[in-house]
C-alpha cells in the first residue's frame, strides 16, 4: 500500500521516534546516569535553542509547541517538587497538552511576531492560571505512585490526539505533525513517571528535543524538496549525481504541451497537472528515485540499472499518466487571453476551421489528457560522467518529442516509428 511504504514509515519514525525510543530504552535499562541538574540543563537548552531556531526560521507552530511543553513541565514540577503532591495537576496537563497540540496542528504558519502570536500567548496564560488556581486547591496526597495512572478521560484524549496527528501526517507528510506526535508521546511518559523525577525529566527533555529537531528537519525539507510536488528538488538531484557509481541510468521526463496547457487553463490547473505526474513518478518501480528539477521537467535516477532494464518501468509510468483522468474543476478554464496575439499563435499552422473545432472541443470537455515524453540513458563505463549521461538522456527526450511525444526513447535506440495516442492539449 502507498501509505505503508518504507519511505513514509521512515519519515514517521525518524527522528522523533528514534529520540523517544532511545530515551525509553535508557530509562528502562537503568542506563540513565546523568544527574538531575544535567538533565534540567539539557531541557532548558533544548527549549531555548528550539525557540531561537523557530523564531529564526519563522516556524510559529514549533515556537508555540515548545512554549506548551515548557509550561506543562513547569506546572508538573511545581506540583510534584514539593510535598504534599497535588494529584489534580497531572490529569489537567494530560488533558490540555494534547488539546493544544491538535489546535497547533490545525494552525497555519504565520511567522513569529508579537502581533500574530499574542492571542495564543494570552490563551496559554489563561490556561496556566486556571491550572494553578483550580488544581492548587484540589485533593492532595502524600505520595505519587510510579507509574502514575491517569484518568480514563485523559487517556482517551491522548489516544484520540495521537490518531489525529498520525492521520495528519499521512495526509500532509510534514515534519511538524510527526514532531507533535512523538513530543506528545514523550510528554505522556513524563506524566506517567512524574513520581520519578529523574525519569520524568528525561522524557521532558526528549519532548523538547524532538520539537527543536523538527525545525532543522523542516528547513532541510524546504531546501531539498519541492514544495508543490513534495518530490526531491534539483539540489537533492545534484547531490545524488555526485554519489552515483557505475552502473546507473538517468531518465528525463517532460510533460507534453505543458506551456499550452498552462496558458489555456491557468497556473492553478498547471499545478494540479504537476502534482498528478509527480504522484505517479513518486511510485516509480525498479529502484528509481524521481526528482523535480524545474518547471515541467523531472529526472529519475536508477542506481545499478541499465537503460534496457528500466525501460519497462518507464513505460509503466507513461501508461499510468496517459490513462489517468484529469478533470477540470469549475472555474479552471481561462476566460481572458493572456496576450493580444495569443489567438493568432494558437491558430498558427492550422486552418481557421480546425482551430475553432479544437477550441470548441476543449471548452466542452471537462476531462483532459495528460501525457509525458521520456528519454533515458545509462553510463557506458566506470569513467562515464553523470553530466554526459544526463545530456544523452536529454537528447533522447528531444527525439521522443520529435517522434510524436507520449513515448519512451533510449539514448542508443533507433527512432521508433510506433504511433502513439494523441496527447490532446496536455
């Protein structure tokens, strides 16, 4: 299944899951040898460092999440640190923390400035005041069991929040969602072991570190992945070329007639087409990795494969794109020409009657055909430069375009005279 491939599971577990499992293993095995003051120092460093990173990279959601974790830790440490223990604080924190994380997950990034986050700060201040006033007068006990059993309603909220954040991750594939999920899990363990100050402090530190790491992970994602299609970007492609070892193949994929598609139906529809093609390329078989290198051009790298071995996988991609139905949403068609000579350019090379019939056919149909042309080349020896292989793949792509589009051509193949299905406006 698409949602259970190794790449998605890796994104879900790394780095948040690794952080939490490592700390859990150390606590369970008794390997946590750091003294409590050192753990507190690490916690405050993680909070301060994460807040500075979030402010620098305009990540308002991580900024607010770190504040929530800090306030939750302070509430628990004040209530548990000095006997008699206040038993109502832990359930209150267990209820409010996941609720806040859900609200944070639903927020849009708007930068870290006082005007935008002041209402959130006020909301958190009211929460903290409420917990201090009402839980401070709650039932008191002289001991706190380890592990501490939270009320059923708090556990239900925690589990529901975990399910919600997991679904959000599978839908959006953003580092913030997985960071919130694992940070909440670490905070839950910190509440469970609140009676053991050292273990609880270790889990609070893990919670803060997971959120701080998410800022770095998100920055990496923006630098090495295309935001529109979520595929790795040109920078990631260039890095992959440096690491390639013989044998390997490179394929260049181009959407047929994409400029005309964009001019006719607008850039929003063009973006939908890019996502459609990218989603197909992301599922490429044969060990290939797809990259978006600009505009409507995509590159696919096949380590350890020759051109002959990858052609069947590229044909499968071409057929999948061709048979996929792309439906226009209401209002997608462009009503106003982009330039005074656009109509003349559209009619150039065909009769007036043909142009009218084609325009009428395009406007009467809500289903459009999208096709791609593909050129592929492989390294011919251990000293083959990746740039030369890429250039050969480009030449094969141009030959595919000249031979009618919607086809796969290899750098060593003779021109294929097989006729393919017309691409329409795509």
